[in-house]
């Protein structure tokens, strides 16, 4: 969906909003005799549609006042899930509840598409916000207001082949995020041992660790660990030209050149191309179903300025244009309950945002991984991806293209960053609207 298409769709939404505000006939809740019909539009449910239908059916049969119909988008694009929401809203048939991809969440919050849930979530004890880590709640906020709850959260952790570590006599990576012995040097040393040329052709076939060089994804924790960041706090400038940022770039770049790091993730771990991989919790399912070796999860190493990782939600919210907010909240309460969280954990929807679910038998008693605490401890050092700008995706495409030759050792990072800095500044200014 292009920026022009987004602006056009937003224009339709604004027009519809004005019509709604001028109308006095639109209902805002159901009468006692009505059974309220709600629609839940989801792209994420495509990962396990049977489970999603079961959750909806359980809610529908638990009471006779509200009926929820699940509508599953085939994916984030083709046709765009976000575009569906915008067009349907503009046409006056907005879905009552919907999820969005994390990359579109900020835009939807900023444009007023989500119902403000702050008071409801804080005042209704049934939501039990104390069961969510503060960093989880921070990931679904804008200007201190809560607009969603996550069905699942992602952060980058380290998965590793425990058999390879045992065979090499190596101490496994630490599950603790502030273990002083598990630092950049220790990580690199551990990554050198499994590096081998399996077929004798002079090319490294198995590297120590898989680390994607995408700046806004798997490289970002290393950038933070060095004390750098992508932008300044006010989103006015690209800050990948600081000494801290260059230190992180050089750490990963030189690892590629040495053959101890390679791009990739858990797929390479399963295939035997790496002994460790930086990746997100949903890959647990891939490992459980495909790994022919013992494996576990650990913390990312501590960098020069400390521990860090990302946090990103799969946000679910209520439409600001729903005619039945009270009924939508009732369903929302059920959908984000610990009961449903346990059910989803049992069916491989990882990682659930509630502490009580992560530590429950539904997840912890089904190893591997054994070091479940690594996920919980990660939340103490996790930070939201700095995507609070309408042009974030376009900026990151530009930055990642510029740094591509850097990772291959073909260009100096200083010239690569300088080549896009002015353009990024302009896009940041434009994206503040």
C-alpha cells in the first residue's frame, strides 16, 4: 500500500467520521432485547484458524447477548489487511475488533482508528494488568494511552544447539540477561568453535551464530547493547553515525567477514548451518517439530553498554468506529483472558503476554525450551522498536539498502550512513504529521 493510497484511505475515514458525528440516529449500544452482532477481522488468525474459531465459538456459547463473527484475512497483503480495515471503515462497515501488523500499529493509533482502552483496562480488574510486564503495556501505548492488548509478543532471544555445545565441551549460553560472563567477547568466542568447513572446499559451511543484518530487526539489539540507536529521541535525525552505532556495526560486520556470524535465523539452526541463532519465540514451534538435536533458549549477550532486546506486539484493539463499544469490550475481556492465553500457548501461539501463562504448565512443562525464564527476564531489558513515525518503513528500506555493501565489506559505514542521512531527516519531518 503506497503512501498516496494510505492518505486516500485516511481521507475516506475522516469523511465517514464526520458523517458519524453529525448523525444522531447511530446506536452506541444494544438494547436488552437485541443480540449484538460483532465482527472480528484478523490476519493473525490465519496461523491457526481452527483455534481461532474455537475461541470465538466458546465465547458465543457462553452467553446469549453477543455474537462474534470471525473474518480471517489471507495475510498482511494481497489484498492488504490494513487497507481492508480502512476501506470498510470509510464505507461505514468497520470491523468492531481487529488486529494489525506491528508495522502498521503506530499509524493506526495516530490516525485515531483504535478505541481508547485506557480507562477500561485500568479500572476493570478482570483485565488484571498486573499480569502484564510494564514493557508489554508500553509497547501498545501512544502518549501514555493504551489502545490495544497483544495476543502475542515477540522479542529477540538466542536459540542454540545444545548437542553441539556439549560435544565441544563449551559452557552453554547464559539464560540470564545480566550475566557479566555472557558478553560480546564470550559470544564471539563461543561462535568460533562450531565454525567448520564440512566438505573441505575451503568455505565455512557451519558458522557459530545466525544474525540478520536488518537494522530494524535482529541487528537492533546489538545497536542498543552498544549504546546506539536508529534515531534521536525527537525523531529528527538518523543516528547511525555515532561512535556507539559504528561499534555495533563493526562487531557484526567483522563477524560476517570472519565467518563466525552469518545472516539467517532458526531455519539455519534447524538445517545445521549455525550453532546459535537470534530469533523470536514463535520459532519454538519450528524447532519442536523439526530439530533432530537437543536445543534450548538463552539471553543475548551483554554489550558494552548493557543488555538489550526488542519487544513487539501483535496488537488487538477495538475500532473507534464500533457502534457497540460496551459489547466489544466484553468480548475483548474474554479474548485476552488468562484462560484463552493458556489455550493458545497449548496450541503453539508463542509468546503469550501474561506472566501467569508463560509460567504455566501449558508452556513450561512442554520442554524444550527448559530456560523459559529467559523470555520473562528479557522483558526487563526489552524496548519497543522506534517506529513512531509514519515513514518508518520507507526509511528503514532506504537505510538497509545503504548498509547492504557495508555488511559485505565493500563500503565504509560512515559513507553509507552519510549517503542517506539528509533524505532520512526529510522523511522523518514529513512523517511527524
